[in-house]
C-alpha cells in the first residue's frame, strides 16, 4: 500500500490539481491506500435536488433511473449529478481499514453512514437492486472509499438503520439551525414538509421559545397537519417557492406584517433564492441548505433589492451534527413516528 493525500487528491484523474468534489473524473479502483477505508455499500441516499432532476429526466421510470445512475458513476467514478453538481450519502459495512488509520475507533464489519458527499466519494456499483423514489434512496451492491479526512457515523443500536440514514442524510441542516436560531426569533422555513424541513422546524421551535415564532411553507397542503398538529410550526402556508412576491406576501401575513429574523431554505427546486431573501429583515440571516441554490441569483438578487443581510451556504457539516440529529429523534416521539411512517 501507499499513502494517499488526506483529502483524496491522489484519486483525481481530471482535471489534475483539483480536489475530488470539483473533479470531472476520479479513480474508483477499490484497492485502498494506507489512509483510506473500504466500504461494502448497501444503499445510497441521493441528494433531493439531484434525485428529482434524475427522476424527471427518467420520466419516472425506475430502469431508466438505474441506467442514468450507472452511467454517471461509470463515467465519473463517483455519484455526482452533472446538472445539480450534488451527490448524497451512503450506508454500508466497513470492509477494510488502511494501516495508517488503525487507531480509529472503527472495526471491519461496523455498519456506518458516511457524512461526506457522494460527489467526492470513489464509488463502484455492481448492481442497483431497488429504487425507492418516495424517499430518494437506491439499494445497491457495490463498494466505496472513504478518505482520511472523511467523516462518518456508526449506525446506532437504538433505531433502525433506515431511520438513522434518513436523518443523517440531512443532519447538517438541524445542527446549523441550532446554531443560528436565537430565543425570540421569527423563523421562516421554505420546504418545511421534507426531511430536513421537519428536523429544522423542531429545532427552531426549541430555540425560539414561547416569545418567538416559526412559520412553515410548502408547495401543497400535504404536510400541514403533520407540522401543525405536532407543534413543529406555529403557522403554515402554501406557496410556490419560485414566486417570491407570493411567498413574501403570505409569509408576512403570518408574522403580523413583520419581516423575519431568519429564513431557512430546504426546498429541492431551483429559483427560490428571492423567496428566501425578500421576507427577511435588514440585518437578518438566510440559510440556504438547498443544493439547488444559485450563489449568483442570491447575491445579485439581494443587491438588486438593497437588502443588507447575512447569507449562509448550507455546509453539510457542522460540529456534532450527527449526534444532534439522532438525538432529535430520541427526544421527539412525534418526529420519530413521522420519520418511521414516511422515510423507511
């Protein structure tokens, strides 16, 4: 074996000099370097924006979707949607640990979920055995490589693996929500009915306290009873996230005409940047967790309406994000039940 670069640059085929996420093609040979971990993969959770783009392109045909995923992985050496640029995460068993990582608290056979994007993870798929479009997951037979810098979570014993994977897939969002939402804040969540939206709503309600307010938005009324009846939001409205004027008018009506302190964007479609920016006050904060976000549209859009506010890119990593998110499911029986009913 030989030592590789801790960030995986030794796996980059083209263009040379880039890191794996930005590269067009990486080496997905499954012979590991001294400082890599080999994983036998059982499932991929595809990033929501990526899955929906691929599903629409495949015209909701499972075999066409499988073929597209295999085409991407065979061409790029990783699962990175060429349209959205995003990937997802995986679940599997540790097959081999490089000798340079022997001091890790990890053993061959351990079940883990990776907490780094599939858009940078060397992946080889032997077969896609099942597709679950309702939860954006595919089951596979394959292998992947985790770099020395790669982070992971050992799957817990007190909940099912599929439940843990569903939550860990978006664990950066509720953890960042815990950091940015303060007591008495007013918080708007766009896409509140999805996995990340539900977790962010729960965490936001905890943080704002009795004098704050959390308002959720979705494109239809399906999540309304779930959110309202389980006290995950104070109010809810339906709107098209691509229509910023509609979103602003309805959002302000839910907040006594006042602009919000924080907006959290977890939608999975393009064109929602201004719907996040318009309802937020000067000096407020917009957190873009959605991988469909355009930095150009957000930056120029805020400039165009003269809004001086902070905009955060949805970094999927936040300190202790896996532990924070799994603890939410342990704390909230209602949220755990919702996830078990909808995402397993």
